[in-house]
């Protein structure tokens, strides 16, 4: 399976079970086409009532923001941090050199209580999945899910 399953059309809760919980790989029948996924996301209620519902609502908010404000597509999904000459992130001082998509969405939807609740109730995996689901539906390449950590030696 992919990083978080969004690029395969797998629902967030199901993908989490595979990635973090050791569940079986999703079957072909569980995977949605791009069109099916887009339809599901754009029909999602903007409310934070369940794991799946919150992830879908977040993806909908992203898609709608990208449609209304196309330049928001250029905002990175995660902050970029100060790096030293060796290319490694500098931990002291910890300095963000970009603004990421999450606070931009909070600004866009600041007057929408349901949307701000969704954006406040996300786990890291839900956020990464929602970003990648929206990217899949917008024919954009996937990005790493921030909740999935790989340790290299």
C-alpha cells in the first residue's frame, strides 16, 4: 500500500487500520476511482463527528479552497524549516521558513464554525490523508503523510 492509501482511493479509517494497525491490505472493491472519491469528498458534510467524516470534511475544505483560490494549491501542506549547510533541519533555533496549508485554511474558513471545528479536530494521519485525497482528486502528486515516520540508519 502507499504512504496513507489516499492515492489508491482507500478511505481514511480503513487506511489507518492498514498502515498503523496491521489490518489486511484493502481489496480492489474497497478502492474508489478518482471520480468516485471526488464525488464522496465534495458531498461530505462539514462536521467533525467521526474519524472518517472529519477526514472527508477536511479534504472537501481543501478541494473547495483550491477551486475558489487556485493559488492556494501552491501552499505547501507542511512547513519547511531552517536547514543547515548539511541539509539537516536545524533544531536550535527551530525556525519555520514557510506558512503551511493548515493555517491558511483556518484563515479562509475563520467565520465558519463547522469548518474550524473540523480543522481543529484532525489527527496528523487524517490531515495527511485529506491532503493526499484532495491532491489525488486534483491530479496532483502525493506528499508524505506527516504522521508516518520512517527512521533511517
